[in-house]
C-alpha cells in the first residue's frame, strides 16, 4: 500500500470534509484579499482627492491672490526711494526738501527693468505759501506712474495733466472752490478737476498738480523729492534686496519701507496661503483618520475570519483523525510507516489550502469588480496568501495526526473492540 493510493483514497472517501476545509480557506483568503484591495483603493482615492483638492485650492488661491493684490494696491505705495543726504524727519515733519533726486534717475530706474517694484511714481513734495489759503499748503507734483510691471495692472495714482490741479478737502473748503473752477497759484492759473475726500491726514492740505507744473512753480526744474514704489511680495522689514538693486542704479539713493502697509500686504497673502494649505491638511487628516478606522476594522474582520477558519480546519482535521483512528492503527500494524501517515494528512491539508486559496482569490477579484470596478491581480499577494494558507492548514492537520500516530495500535484496536 503506497502513499499515493492512500492519498487519493483519502480524498475520495472524505470529500465532504475536504470540501468544507477548502471553503474555509477560501473564505479566509477572500476576506484578506478583499480587505487589502479595498484599503489600497481607498489610498488611491485619497491621493486623487488630494490632487483634485490641491488643483481647486490653487485655482482659489490664484483668485484670492488677485483679490489680495487689489487689496494691497488699495493700501497705496509701500516703498520710498529718496536722496540719502535728505534728513527724513525734516521731510516727514516739515515737508521740506534739502536734497533731491532727478527725474532722469527715476526714468533710468524704470528702464532698468529690475522687476523688484510693480509701480514707480516720481513725485515732488514741498511746502508753499498760498495767500488765498492764508497759510501754507503742500505742493505735490506727480508726473504719473512711469513704470507698471504688468500691462493689465492699473496705476495707483491718477495722472494729472498740465494746467490741472486736485485739492485736498481742507484746501478746497477754505478756498471755496469746486470742480471746474479756476485757481490762481503763483503766476499761473489751473483748472480744478477733483476735490478729494477728507482723510484726516496731511493730504487734506495738499495741492496735487502735474510734476512739471510743480517744478516750475517751486523753481526746481528736473528735481524730485523721491520715487514711490509698490512691492507686493517683499517680506515686511526686509528691504535689503530692494535697496541693493536700487543703489546699483542710483548710488546716492536710500530706500525705506512703509512698514504698516507692507505688513498688511504680507499678512493678507500669508493668510490666504495658510488657509489653502490648512484646507488640504484638514482633508488629509480626515482621510487619514478614516483610513486608520477602516484599516482597524478590516484587520479585525479579516483576522476574525482567519481565526475562525483556522479553528474550523483544526476541528475538521481532528474529527477526521478521530473517526479514522482505528484505520490508522490497522495501517501501522500492516507496516505503514509513521512518516507516510503524517505525509498523507499534511499533503491533503496543503492541497486543500491551495485549492481554497485559488477559489478565495478568484472570489475576491469577482467581488471587487462589483464593488470598485477595479480588481488588479497581484501575484506577490497571491503567493504570500498561498504560503500562509498552506502553513496554517498543515499546522492544523499536524497536531491531531501526531497525537494519533503516537498511540499504540493495540490500545487503539482494543478500544474499538
């Protein structure tokens, strides 16, 4: 009686138990395969959603950036370029210039295309005694912006044509003039084109005119107080790169920053960027939390199925050995070696596990096709599950058969009698 005949007779006469064992393995393999594929599919969906969210966030970020640019623009210029010999406190407090830049230097800076400032506005600002005002006003001469980085950007300050003036609210009120009136200043007459709204600042006593008119009125041809600029992207408090670039073009220039306005721009842009990043981070965190919960549930469910399947295999193999203990005793009496008997049961267990693995894998792929419309076959996963299923099945069969073959055949046969 050879081992091969024993093996096939075992399968032939014990087919119900064999079928049940294979089904137990199949269910366990199906649960593990489906769980792993569902987790992998969830990860793919997460990455797709994150990419889509990042794309949408970038679109919103671009729109918000444009809004922030408009908001920053409404704050006005944030960079002042002036002659370093000029005492800044004298200029700010008394609106008096002692040292000037030239309009030629302003145009040279604009022509350099450094790209560090979005807007360039040369200006001349100086106190001027106006008898009709019964005091001093501030003359602000504006040529208009001589450089705007992007063609679609609008100027921050309107261009004032020669022969026209715009009045601060206090000047207009005290002189009793309105838009369309003519105002005599020095030896020339100017048409009032705008009476500005009250701001509660020095601008309320400013008389705005064309730069050339202001230079002629003040006797300062070709000279300017400085250049106003707008840098939307500079970090507040760090204007060293701007200063270095400007001084390469205008060596005697100094650069200062209107810190409050620059800080407001920086804060607005940083807040927008932070909001977009926080939205992506929230989605990632939420998906990771859900993924962890799904993973725990899948591991618990699949682990429970595997444990039940292993227990069922142990029960089936133990029951099979118990029912056939007298046959085992007779075979041993007839000279069948212990190793042959062990091989018989373990080979059967391995075969049943292999069949169950194939059935379970095919079942999992079919189920996944229905659930997620995608079921890629992984040969590595199949091989791992095949080895694991065979080892568990062999171990479950090995325990009862080793117990059975260690008993004396005579004692077993006497029990049957």
